[in-house]
């Protein structure tokens, strides 16, 4: 219990530290930043090694929070927090679909690679290479394929589905690797034992390999959740889908010079989104805690 | 009716492929274990005693020679669950309770829940763990874990029990206690036991016959009959006959070149 309390305390300390550093820099840092090698009369020349600290570049934390409760765009519009939450929920839903697709695909790939060594040799390099392709590069491509499917008429393909598929592209990777490592985790003695029971592939998978894989699976699923959120936000931006938090971030960032605290609304929203996503997976882990027992050595 | 033969090995050899050339683990091993008999395999590291056990269990296949378990090929005997096995490590599944671990083989072979619960209760009684059926392996001592492993090996009432240094990792007190328990359990179940050990007193105390092996290549050099019958109380450990047999086994062992453990 004390360890748990300590963990919470350290978490709070971490967040507070970030806030203190932010405000401290804002107080001490040069308002116009510090630029070296600037050529006189030439705007934007030189290298900025210290960022600007004035209110337009770095709003106060309390201004960012206060902005959440002021109307979105003047007049009778609802406080900023309302559209932020709506957009975050929309993105969360899309990321969840992307996560499910990614977990399914990743788990199947992991199982196939564990079952056949040849498949591991053939697939694993491609799976690793797949993650080096920049998301921005192929997101529009995937979106246009989605649009074409939708236009063909046989299967409806809404834009959010393209976003979910792109999100799954990031989330399948940790699952594929985690499942492969997890399924190979059982001790030699346990595998021997299953062999003496004349247990085939499936009984061994269900009774031994999957339960033994749980400690490898949980971090993989959590990573996949975080990746799905990042993927969904980036995909929304790059294919221009409305309604999600990614689009909102870009939109408000564009108005930052006149309303500097506003883009921090969706920023906090996407942080909350990531926390909720990772936290939901942690809840899965609570239900599986018996699978995380270590056998005491004799 | 003639006595049934549990294990019949004729000219069994086993060669492993290694990078540095073939390694002969077993050479021309002849061994017969009768039903209900307790046979220990003893010898220095690398003498092939564990390999012999694994061959009997069909965890390895023989390179040449014939091997029959209850008159069947080893593979068939494994598929038919003619033997139960216990290793040096208990090898319990940490996410299963004691009852879940004991019942694992029954579950895998489709025994219904009620029948399984009844058998698990019997097994827990047999190894004296009735109060611990709902505990998890990490809550048990090493000796208790090993008792669960023995119960699991006995779950399907095998006529043959294969044990690979099951008490090797335990302290002396627990070891002697479990040895007495094992003789009782073997007598109660009537199963034949093939028991791998590197402890001379353990082999003598437990066995009807002690098979002495020597390394490189692994082969049987001597077979000694203890002739203690059923009288295996703690008094036996202090009897002159017992010490006589211990000495005999020791001499049989040292007749072969003594191996250093690091040459394995």
C-alpha cells in the first residue's frame, strides 16, 4: 500500500515539476527568446536557442485552465471545454476501433509467427520495416482508397474508418511482437509437461502459452492503446477529418497569435485521451492479476 | 500369470547432434522394470540417467535399439498416458491454484468437472495438502510445491511414475520426509517408479534395485538389488543393512571413472 501511495505521490510531483519549470522559465527567460547568428534587418535568421517567453508564446498555466471555461469563439458559444470533450470522445471512439483492429491483426501475426518459424523469418523484418514508413506519407493514400471503396457503393466506408485503420497501423506492432515473445515465454519444463500429456497445439496454446504470455501482453496492449491515440490524432490531421481532437488542435493552433491559451485546450484533451486509453487497458490487467504471479523458487 | 513388464529397453542408444560432433548420451542400455518395482538410476553428471528417463517418457526418441512401455512403443505409451512424470523443478503453473495444477492433466483429457473435483480431493489427501487446495504455488514452500507436482503426476493413476531428481532442490529434512512419503505413495498406488537421482542414500532408501551408470558414453555398469521389501520406516536409515547397501552402491559408482561436474 505504501508503495502505491509513493507512486501516486511521485506522479503528482512530476506534474507539479513540469508546471513549476514552465512558470519559472516564463518568469526568468528572455521575452523575445535568445537568437545566435542573427543577421540584422532579416527576420527569422539565426538559430533560436532559447524560446520566447512572452504571453503569446507561453501563456500562464492558469490562463490555459481559465480559457477552458470561457466561451469557445465569443458570443453565446459554449465554454471551450465542451467542444474539447466532444472531440476527445470522438477521437477516443475511433482510436478504440483502431486499437481493436490493431490488436486482432497483431495477435494473429504473433500467433502465426510463433507457430511457424519460417513465418517469423519471413514476416518479422517486414513488420519492423512497416513502422519506419512515416504515417503522414501513406495516410492520404489510405484515405483515398477508403473514399473509392465508399463511392463504389457496395461497402460503406466512412472517413472515420480510414482514420481507425491508420491508427491500427501503429497499434498492431507492439501487439505482434508482444504476442510472439509472450507465446514463447513458457519454460522448457512446462512445454515438456504438456508434451507428456499428449496435448496438441490448441490445448497447449489455451492452457499454457496464452496464460504465460499475459505479463508480455499487458504492456503491449497499453503501448498499442497509446499508439492508437497518436495514430488517430495524426491521421485526423493529415486526411482532414472534422470532429476529432486532431483537427481541433490544428484549427486552434492557427489562431494562437490572437488567442494563445486556446490550443492548450485540445492539447490537454489529447493528454486526457491518452491517459484514459492507457488506463482502460490497465483495468484489463487488474482482472488478469493471477496470471502475473511468479512461481516461488524452491 | 507372469509379472507384467513396465519398461523394457534393449540395446538402447541415443546420440545427440552437436556442433562439435555427435555426443553419445546412451550406449547399449538394457533395462527391465517390472510392474510395481521401484528402480533408481544413479551416476555422475553426464552419465545419461536423465536422458534415459526422457527417452522412456518419449520426450526424446531412441537413436537405435528397442524400447517398450507396457509392451507398447514409447510414443503410444505417452499418448495413452501410461506414465506420470515429475521433474527437479515442480513446474507448477503459477496462475493455477494447487487444485487447478493437480487437475490439469484431467482437464486436458476431458474429465468432467465433478469427477475431477473428486479426484483432486483424493490426490490432495494422498500428499497431505487438503488445506492448501486453494493456494497458489507462490504461497507454498518448495517441498509443498514438489508434493503438488507428485500429485499431478499421479492424477491419472498411471502404472508408471517417472521422476527426474524430484527432491534435488530441497533441503535435507524435507528431502527425507518426502522420501518416506514417496515410498508410502508408491506402495499405496502400486505404480512402478523410475527415479533419477545423484544421491546414494536416497537411491538405496527408496529402491528395490539401484541402476548404476557411468558417463561417456552413458551406459549401465551395475545393477544392485537392495532387498528391503516393504519395511522402509525411518529405522531403516540407521540399520546396518542400509549402510551396507550404501557402501556397495558407492563402490559400484567409484569403480567407474569419477567425473567432475564442470565437465558435463
